[in-house]
C-alpha cells in the first residue's frame, strides 16, 4: 500500500519515496502520475547484454536456454529472467555478457561509434556503456574510458578485461585537464553524467536513501562543468551524447538549455526511433520558449510506466564544423619500448604456447610497450595520453620475469582456442569448471606448459601444466568462494 504524502514517504516499505520527490513528480506528470507511481509496486527490470565481440545475442540465449524478450532499443540486450543470477554464471566470467539495466542500454547506440575512431567516455565506471562502445568499434581505434573516482576505476578495468576489450585506455583525470591536453581530439564523446539518480530509486534503494531535495541543483552545476570540457574535447563535426538516470528537469532539459545558450557551436540532433521513448520537455525549464527554439524537445526520456526499464534521459548534439577550437600540441613523447630481454622472453612464450594463428592475432612487436615488468599493446593514437594518469592502456600481455614470461589474465580473455596450442575445455555444468573457478588444480596428463582453460569453447583463464597437474592461474580476486552457487548447466 502507498502511504499518503504528508507522512513523508510513499511506496512499499523497502522502496519508500521521499515526499518532496513525490510532490514534484505529481506536479510534473499530472494525469500520468498514478501510472508512474504504480511502477514502484513492481520489481525493477533487469537485463543482460551480449558481448558481440565474442557472441551474438541469439547464440547466447540459445546456449543459456533463455527465452527472454529482447530489449527493443538495443540489438544485443535481453531482459533477464528472475531465476538467473547474472554474476554467477561461467559465461559471465568468460565475458560473454554484461549485466545491465535495460534503459541504460539505450545510450551507447546513439553515440554511433565506428571502428578506427577516437571515442571518449568521460565518466566511464563501471563500464556498461564503455563496453558497448568498444563493441561498436569492433575493438579498433582508441576508446578512452575516463573515471575520476579512484574507488570506481578497478571495476571499470575488470569489466573491460573480462569482455576482451583491447582498444581502450583507462585514465583517471579531471575533465578540464583532459580538455586542456586534448582539445578537439575526439570524434565522439559520451557524458553519462553523475546525477541524483532518481531514475534508479526502484532498482537501488541506497540511491533513494541518500537523495535530498537540493541534490538536483547541485548535480546540475557539476554536469554543466563536465559538459563545458566535453565540448572542448570534441572535434568540429563530432558528436556529443549526454545522458542521466534522473527525472529532474534541472539535470536534464535545463542543463541542455544552459549549454546551448553558452555554446553557439552546438546543435541538437533528433533521436532515431526508439520504442516507448518520450520527447524532452522544454516547458519544464526556466525559459520554455528559448528551450523549444534551441531544440531541447529533441532529447528523449524513458519512463518506467511507459517502457520495461527504469528512468533515463538522453540527448544527442553535434559540434558545428566551423573550424573553431584550440589545436592539440604535437606529440613529443611515447610509451617506453620493451627491453631486448623482455622481448626475448615474450618471443619464447609465443613460440611455446601460441599457434601461428595466435601469434598473427597479436600486435606486431614494434607496437609493444613496457611499464616496469609488464608488456602491453597500447591502442592506436594513445601516445597522446602519455604524461596523464593512465591506469591501463590497451591489452596487457603479461610480465617479463628474469628469463621467463608470465601471461596475463586479460591476454587469455582476448585470445581464442585456435590461438593456443594447449586448451582444456570444460563444460558449463561440470565439477571441473567449478574447481577451476575456485582456484583448484586439475589433472593434466603428460602435457607441460601454459594452457588456456575454456568453458564450452570460450576462454576463462590460464593454467600451467607440469608433473601431471594443471596449476591454477585464475586471478585470486576473481575466484568463486565456497559459498558461490554451482555453475549453471545451460541445457537445464
């Protein structure tokens, strides 16, 4: 039952809504408000998105035995059945999909990233939209995933590695510093802005609990500053996508109005057809006439009472190709080139472990770089990031350790079974798979050397065969503990 607004909360006991939020939404939505409010009596929608770098949506659904409905605005999305625990399936560990709220899947397709482009996700963690952009780019070009909060960077890196993404560089810089260093550098910029999170009240009660009535105005100031930098980072003729997961007009239509008022070199673009999306509301701004004139109504809103998903807002803008903007200074630095010893160790590993196809799949030696013990293959054009706080650049290959090379977990997830001489394939429902995910050893027979462990043909990680056993090299931080559920048999 819903309590009356004068009691301070509205909603089910574990999804209580703040009264000021309810009063504002009632005034904005008017006749639609009862339908909107009723959505808080039902559970939130959940989704998974197939990682098209590894598998198509239809094959994923077939392998997992899912009959779930596709998410209509994303070609890779599926609604998640209540019985599925997305994070505890071996296909998740293999990077075949990403668990993502369905409405959040609407944003990345609007960026329209293409292979070979320079693309920036300015507030990237935990990586849901970043991983979609990488798939659009077919892992080619430069995708900069920026996250200013150090506490959120680790999840971003882990998700990029799990999905086998090699075109991304993870950086942690203030947007204004990026704009100072890289003016006009990017073809496309996504600003999935930090916001008050009102659209996630049903999905994430903690967001609702920390909400305050003054939060939208405070967030709007930050969003405006981020967008100022985003425009400077965008080349003339480039595309800027702005999104939030809030209902507050202060953070959506009003932010766009203020941006378009400040920047004569921006114009709104119409959205392509999106099932169930509603237009932006210029009348909810401080200057409705001007908001309508500059095209704020071309933005889109996903409402939980109109679609199967939570609340989202998205707008697409283009920087007018007038030649304006500062020029990026010429590059003077590069990543450190590998030592002769490190390259020799890496060559030995490749010769003993990889097939000719696997060796051909790796970047040429001339493109490899070294940081401490680590060898990595940076993405195209990433020299521009040298001197910034770069957490991870491209594909981390492994460590050169005094006469031997130890391959990295990201390298395993970026390879294919045909790329490795020794492969141990485990079935999704097998006890051996659970043992591997828990960090246990497996029998190896008479083989010796690095072995790629796979689940139903998809890479999971490394093991090393010696003395009749496979020594487990699945990262400790990712191992399933004893309380983890049994792997799900996709045939069951």
